[in-house]
C-alpha cells in the first residue's frame, strides 16, 4: 500500500518519485510480480516516515514505466486501474477533475456506485460555485 496526500482515481495518471527504502522495496516486488499496488489517501499524518492514518478505500495502481536512479530511488509513471470496461467510469473522470480538496475527493472515491458519485459531485460542485460567487461579490 502506497499512502499519499492525494486521491488516485481509476484511469488517472500518477507520476511518482519513490525514495523511502520500504517503498523502493515495494517497487522492486511489484516489478517482479504483476506491477500492481494500492494507493490510499493519508487522512492524518505525513507521507514520509510512517505514523500516518490512512483511509479505508483506495485505488489499485499499475506501473506503466519505471526507471531506477543510480542512488536507488525510482521514478514511476503509474495509472489507477479502471474497473473493467465499465461505461460509468466517466464518473471517476469527473471526480478527478473537480476543483475540490482531497477529503472530498476521497468521499467521491468511496461513494456507492456511479450514480452516488455523480450526485455527490453535483452537490460538491454546487457548493463550490456558491463559494466562488460569494468571493466574487466581495471583490
């Protein structure tokens, strides 16, 4: 499991710079296997050094390209694995592009199905429009 300060949605590209020894080892294991790993949002804490609190819902990622640097760090191009050929996966694209914070993105990732995700996205975006309208009115 790779904890981050952001949410990865299925179909979304995620470049990674891997420098911690435990995650360097994870990359080597993934490359020796099926090239998949999990990505979860850090709810509280830091990306570096552990001692973080992670969310319960994450996304399976696949390594597309990898390069090991001379000092053992890795540079990766990864992608969130789409859920089969689900035509409703567009709801994940909307969620990934929405101008909202990581905790609201996590709510979208964990929403019950595409309809629930789209309903929540509509609610969150409506709220964001209201906030932006108030800011514009204030000058």
